[in-house]
C-alpha cells in the first residue's frame, strides 16, 4: 500500500524543524515530556484517538477491551493517540495491543499517561511513546469512554485525522487543514539548517554561521 505523500514528507523531517515551522506559523509548537518507551524510532502519521477515564465500563452485552476499536480502525498511515489523564497508575496500552497493532502495520502508539508491557512491545518491534511506565492493569481502574473523538494531549487538543510526528525530542501535532503550510515551512528550515551544517564543516566560525540569519529564520513571512 502506497504511503500518503504528505505523510511521506512528514516522516522525512526532523521534529525540531517541524516544531520551528509551527512556531513560525503561529501554531502550537510541540508537546514535550513523553518518553520513548520501546522500539526506539521516530514515527509519524494521522491520529486515531482514544479517550480513557477512571472507573468501570458500564455493563454491556458486548464488552470491548480498551483501544481494540482503535487498532481495528488504524493502518500503516496511522498513529494511535491515547488520553489517559485520570491520575490513576493504570496502563492505557499493553502487549497484546502492541502485537495486534504491529500485525496491522500501524506506525506506533503515543500515550499521554502510563503504558506497560514495554519489553513485549520491544520484542515485536512496535514503537510506543508514553508519559510514564507502569505494570498495573487497566482492569477495574480505567476504561474507554470514546474512540475517534477530540482528546486532551499535553497542552493541546488532538482531533482524529490530525498529523502527528514524534521522536525523543518531542511531539508535534499539526491540524489537518494546515499540513501543507507546515510541511513547506519545515522543508525551508531543514534546507537552511543543512546549509549551516555544511558551513560548520567547511570551517566557518559557528558565531558567524549562527548569526543574524539564524536568529531571523522563524520570522513570519
């Protein structure tokens, strides 16, 4: 299956260049404080969202484990993004979910909250980022209230279909309506950064390389 050309461009860019582009365009620059839990690599794609809350799920004739609907709705162009801000030490994601997501080719999972089964996810090569790590089960502590709904994520709101990219430096959230603008500006910043790196290796003093032009890189155009 061919990758969406916009996602291919997104995956080719550094998170810091994307964050700088968001800054330059007057958009929220990044969510920080997430850790690379396992299978360390940058990931990018469109958000499939899950909202988890404290308590027990209402009785149902067809109970559904949290995040399973998101896994079954997602594919290689997607990242599963989970809100678990209940304050409870309870895992929003686990090993069987990582295996199922890996089978579907999903790019990865990001949890604003705790995750578990990190060694298992690492063994199967599935990438997970999270706010914290735990071994405590979700059972009896949290449940899924919504899938594919706007969720709180850091200081931002993530909507289904937003573009997400993350590495160890941080995570950017790009509204789908602004993806073309952000990619274009980030590519300009990347090219300028590449020129500056080449200048450093050419022996030009770093004070000159990072002079006035560098300080003006993010001025709005």
